[in-house]
């Protein structure tokens, strides 16, 4: 399984206004769904940051998102290890298949693949 990108997720009461701050640092908005705004570096598109008020379908705002090439294999591997699945494997309306898992330090990781 290959990791395509790792994105820190930051809770924000006003993601669009916070995005303005990060745009001054050279990041650009590539997705704005209202409750989540994702920014990327124009010169390095895998360098990203997401700002969230909530997670639309998940029980918590995940700390980190990790995009993999095979989310089903990642899900199976973590279940085999006895990891706590916080949000089930789900096909989301915005084009990703994902699940949330808790890491050994208690952080919630959003593991996803684009469909």
C-alpha cells in the first residue's frame, strides 16, 4: 500500500477567514465545502492543510488525514491489528472512501482514497 499524502487537520471556528491567513503564506484554497477548507502549495500540491469546523459525517474532527492508494487494504490491515475504528468505512458524497481509526496515542486518523 502506498501513501499519497498526509494532511494535518486544524479545528477552526471560521475556516474561510482562517484560510485568508494561510493564503498570505502562499497556500491556495483547492476545496471549500463550508465546513472544511483545504489549502495547498501551488509548487508542491501534496503539501496541504485542512481547516474544519466539524466533520460532516464523522463523530469527531480527525487530527490527520492520510490518503492511501487502497483504503480497503488499509482498513483490513488495521482491523487485523485490533485498532479502534472510530468511523466505519464509508463512501462519502464528496468523492472519497474513508474510515477513522485511533492511533496508539489517541489521535484520530482519517484514512482515505479518492474514488
